[in-house]
């Protein structure tokens, strides 16, 4: 049931994006993406569940530079709805909570539990999610490693419920935007270490996104939590 529903959503998104972009050049697609992201940062939006409850509210975004982000101790002021913009990648990031425990050091690897919501900015809709979904009760599991400051990560498929991203997009590759954010977070376990799990919000351009976004040139907004698996 879960695979059928999520696959149907993905197919619909693929068809919509492909039909919009079939007559455009790649340069035109990228320009349309930039315009969509710019408009998104300047408006308020609310994601509402079927029962009418608010799943997520995001106000107008206050963009800060990397220099300001560093001066603030690699933090973003959530009360001001700050997002740091990484000009070299086109990624926007808000750190809601840095997490607990320690950052992943060079030579270390771990498995993370992840909850996520993926919102297609150009499609103006939630595309995939494992938050509050009747058919998805388990977190996405991610195997991440740090090799001399270079982070790599894949979705784990050896757990009995598999991977949502692999089911929908046919790939175990973690979006590069997610991986980029991990270097700024403490990836411990809230129950074991005390505190809260790492929580970030991202605007991810197609070049740092999942397989379908890369192919069809559209940006996604993500609300993500990460914490180390704890037995």
C-alpha cells in the first residue's frame, strides 16, 4: 500500500515537471528555478493536513550571508526566520536545532534515523514525507561517513521497511543538500545524550537534490530531523 501511494505521487510529479519543461532549454529551466526560489523566500506558506491541522508554517525568509552565519557561530536565528545562503551551491539552510552529542569527526561513520518532509516548490505540493503518514511509521535510515571532511551518505535498505526514497526515486543516494547540512550538526541520539535531535530546513536546488529533481530541474523545500540510531 505504501509503495503504491508514494509511487503514484512520484509519477504525477515527474509527469508534471516533464510536461512543463519539455520545450525549455536547460538555461531557461535553471532561470525558472531561480525565479521560483526567489519568490518562495518572499512569501508565507502553510502545509495543512487532511484534518485541517497545520503541519508546517514557514514565514518570509530572512537571508543571511555565509560571513554572518560564521560570525553567529554557524547558527541561524529562528525567531527572525534566518536562512544562510551558500552562494557557491544555491542552497539555503536554517538550523532549527544543532542536535545533541558530537559532530561526526573525520574517519567516523554512523547510522542516522531521519524524519523528512519534501515540498516541491515549483509544483506547490508535498511530494514525499514520512511525517504523520498513516502508511509510513518508520524513519528513513541513513548510513553516513566523514572522510577528511568529505561527507558521504546512502539510504539503508537492509531494514525490513526499506527506504522511502529508494521506493519512490529508485536510488539510495541521499540528496547532496542533506549531506551538506550534516557537517554543521551534532548527530548524536537525543535519548542517550540528552537534548534534542538535529533539525534543519533547507531549500535545495535541483543540482543538490534527488534524482527526479535533478532530471526535471526543480527545487525542493525540506524539513528534516536527524539523530543517531540507538539500541
